[in-house]
C-alpha cells in the first residue's frame, strides 16, 4: 500500500483536516505530551499556580499511559489480570469523572514486562474523531468517541518476533490520515504508518534492532510538509508520515528512554546530553550541544526561550534555547519517571511517590510554588486541558483544578 498517489491524497486530507479542526482541537490533549508532542498547552488550558483535587475515580488495573482529552471526554488505558491479559480502554466525563464507557479486550501478544512497567504503558492518541490504543502486547485498537470498535490489529500475528521482555512503551501518534506506530526491540524491530480508517498498513520500515522506549515527535515548524521524527539508539530519522519516505537522518546516536523535544524551530535531541538540531529540507545540521544536560527518565521540555531538563538526581535545569547555556538549577522531590508538561509560565510534574509539583519558571531561580501529595505511585506524564491537569496512578485517575 506504499503508493505515491495514496501518500499524496493523505497529505491533502491532512491539510484539510488541520485547517478544519485546528480551532476545535486547540484546547485538547490528543497524545503523549500533548499538542504536536511538544508538552506545552495553551495558557488558557492550564490551571495556573495552584491546584486542588476536582475529582478522582478508581481504575481497575495497571497503567503508565497518560490520559488524553478529546472535547469533554478523557480516555485512559489499563491492563489487569494475573498476566495482564485484560486490556481496558476507558472513557470518562472530563467535568465530573463519571464513566461513559469501557471496553475490555484480551491480549493476543506477549504480556511480559519489567515489574516497574506494565502492558498499558503506551499512551493512546486521537485525531479528534477516533481513539487509537496501542498496548505493549502489540495489540492495537481503534474506537470512535462513543466506544464503537472500528478496527483492530493483533500485530504479533503479522510480526511474530516483535517483542521486548522488559515491555514496550512507545506511544503512537497520528497526523491526518496516518497513524504512526513503533515496535522497536531486540528482534523484529519496525515502524509503520497505518490508515486511520481501515487499520491497513500504508508503509512499514525496519528499525534498529535494539530495545527502545522513546516516542515519536511531530516536525512541522513552518507549516510546510508535516514530518514525524523517530528516535532510536542510532539517532533521529525524519519521515513523511504518509509514505514512510526518509527525508533526513541524524545518525550520531540518541537516548532510548527520554524522547526529544521540539520548540522555536529546532529539535532538541537527547543525544550526547542535549544536541539542538535544525532540519532544513533533506538535511539536518547541529546548532549546539551541551553534554552536561543529561535527562534521566523524563523527556526535556522547550518552553518560551528556554529548555528544561530533569536529570537523574531529580534536579530541574533551565538552559537557553539559543545556545544551551545553563541558567539555573532547582531540586525537585523525586524520583521522577514521568515527563514535565507546561502551560503559561508553569511546569507541572509528579514524582514516583505521588508528589505533584507546580514550578513557576518566571521566578529568578525557579520556584516550586505548590506540592500536592497524592499518596500513590505515579509514573505517567500529566495531560493539560479544560483549565485542569489529568493524571493517573495504577489505581486512580485524578482531575486537578486550578
């Protein structure tokens, strides 16, 4: 199905979709790290400097996946059962946390994972009309917003050796009519573009045979051709999401845990510390590199004219986007697994021990202006929408209001 006419049609469809739906979806949080995978919400979507629990609801199974918000609905995934073979997709009312629908499927692929992670590790994504849920077992489901199953793929049936004994967590992303998924591991490692309407492959490419937990980012700084950047131990690869065609290749290595960041017309790769890159047509050049900026598990965040990195010691470092020079350091309560997100001047991040922290980046040396103790283990990245934060543990989904 990797046909140039199909790819051209999908590009045109994507442009039409973006122009028609951009206003309606502007305040939604449709994927891992939100709008264009940048982790920055519209300022009006955030809760400001103080948060309190608006509502909480119980979840029946494990999950590292982040919530996503589409209109007035919140979607989240879980896995349950002795071997995590029950795969759950939930839809909740964003205003009050009441369940709207739940779908439970049985895993067709392998459900082994490290004790710290689980089968419901990848964050679902949405194009505003459909919700796509990928699990570590390589089971992929598409639902409409009312919970009707549109299609499913048991990718282990197609690619039997695509698995990772530690568990996979690469979150899918959608651009127009193409859903981009990754299953990168030590054996049958691949990425694919899938037609959002049919679930059929548009393209498939081989990827480096190495365990990888990073997620793709969008690259479309000038409103031109929308690209998706895939990260692996080899580096970053810029692809046309509708054809799978390589556009540029940065091959100087990159992290396999924290994902790269996008902001101010540059890519900030988690490579040799942080390396700022400038894609230009079919080439990519290095702007600067700071080997002292070493993210731990959390992905970096580009906000305003600064880059924020959480290192292994739980220290938040602010650096200049223009040259990578460090400006200040701020110790947070850790350890930290989830990635920071932001709205306006505020960064939001949770520790593994359940300390939800609000950081004011406008303070001279940065300042933690609130710590809300949620008293449960939190490994996920928050979502921002509706003037609130949505965050989950294994057992609970919270809405935190301003």
